[in-house]
């Protein structure tokens, strides 16, 4: 009897696997139920087996009946659960360096350019610049239309989006934020007077933290969270340095205190980590002086040390002044790159550069600057939209060099 039982179990297992193969399913080779009936007569060397298999209610049932003609009839029933195949998105291998097209959405109509930019095979995604208050038009009143359009185009193309979110609009801080009690000051920037929020104002920081939570929830609910490749930390101040600060006084009104300003940055590091824990977050190195005449190069180091120690390499240094000579902003912080990576944005487009801020000769300067970015260890490089759309072969070669550094030789 024992020998017969082993034979029947062996046959049953084989047929279970064969049945699963024919059904195109994957089964766990573990019986949840085994029933063996007692034989009528003792075992015989003359054993015949017939196997029947059926699929019933997501289970595979195999019945093995053996018999010696008119003498023995033994049945084995083995039932095992069948796991339905789970659809898993194919893993898309990404290049070592990413090239993202840079597009301003200060004019919402510019979102129509996202599709054409993403159609460039050398582009891995689009980096959009957008104002906080163009998405939160009043307190807890949201308009996601523009950003959703960009995200949908990227998702449908299998590419990514970087969110560069600015705290204000074209004329500065929104009126509804002032009505909430946010303290502001005025600044004349490039001939335009703007009203900015006091960088360490607690209401300002609290309102933006809440906005980040709402943005993250929306992206998750709409199915766009996985499309977001990077998010930049744009609050308290987009590029960290306080342009209107002189001799420890901001805009001739407010005393500058390093500890207070540093605390505001740490608050925003925490808020971004909470809203986007798995997404890499850019922190922009300062343009120059934190508060004139003090350059305070340690300020950026202190912030990044805090971010690295608490959240690891999900925070990445970023510099928006890439030229053919590299980045002036990152010269003091090159030791960060090896462990965290580096994001670069050109100081200007190569196609439309009347004052030669990129420091080179058209059209070669885009190639020279992207090659410098790669040699500096950048794993993410932005290219202005006007350059991406430029059909000049040398300009396009400059974009391709982000992925293929052999073009730099």
C-alpha cells in the first residue's frame, strides 16, 4: 500500500504541474488538501493509472485513479490554490545620466509644448517651473489642470516630470497668503518690484507644508506620483541667497539671524521628505552671498548635512548656473557629489544667448557644457526647451552627450 501511495502522489504532482502549464498559470506546489481512499485489495505490480484534471473556483483539482482490472481501485485527490498572474509593469532601464527639457509654465499655454519636447528621443522627461499659487489659487482651493496636463503627457510617453515650484507668481506672493497673516517685504529684482514672504515666517512655512501634503495626495489619487522624477525645494527661497539682505538686515526692515533662517530650511527639508519620501529632492546651492557681505559657504553644507543625516541620498544638490566652465556655485561643495549625485541646470539657453552667459561659441557651447556636467559627476542635466526644439545637429549632439559621453571626446 505504501509503495502504491507514493506512486500515485508522484503521478499527481506531475499532472498538477502539467495542468498548470497548460492553463498558463503559476501554482504553488503545496497541497492544501490530500485525500487517499483505502484500497480494496493489496498492492500489485500491475498498476494502471488514469488522471483527470479540472479547474474549479480558482483551484486545480487532480484525481488519480489506479486499478488492477476488476480488483483494485484507489483514488488520490490533490487540491491546490492557483495564483492568478499579477500584472507587473516592465522595468525600464534608465541611462546613468538623465536629460530633462526645461519649460516654464508661468504661462499655462506653454503646457502644449510638453508633448513635442518629450518626442525627442534624447530627452528623458520635462522639468516644469510653476508657481505655488497658480495651483493653490486660494486657501485650500486648487487648480491642478496645467500640471496634470504635463504629467499626463509624460506618463503616456513613459517619461518623467521634475517639479520646480516657486513660492510666488509673476508679481510675488499671492494676496490670499497675505490675508492669512504672512509677513512680506518688497524687493526690486531686475527692475521689477516684487513682494516676497519673509523666509522664516511661520505662517508662510506652515501654509506651504500643507500645500505639499495636498499636492502629494492629489498626485497619488490621480495616478501621477510615479511619474514625478524630482521635486525641488523652492521654499523658503528658491536659490537660498537673500538678495535684499545687507549687513544682517533684510530689506532694511527685518533682522537677519542665521539660526532662524537655517531652522526655516530644516523645516522645509522635513516637509518635503514627508510629502515625497521616495522621490529625489533638489536643494539649490546659493548663487553667492547669503547676506551681503557674508558669503557663508557653510550654510549650504549645514543644510545638506542635516538632510543627508536624516533622509539619506533622497536629497540632492542642484546648481542652476552650468556653463562650459562648469558651475561656480558647486565649486565649494564637490565632496557632496560622490554620495548623493548632482543636478545641473544651464545658466541660459545656448540657442538664445545674446550676452554669452553660457561662455562659448554657438552651436558648440551646449555640447561643451553638457560634457562638463557629465565630467563633474552630474547624473541629471536640464536642457532649455528652445535648445531641445532646435534642429541644429551640433545642438542635438549636445543633448545626446548627456547619455553618451563618448561624444565628448
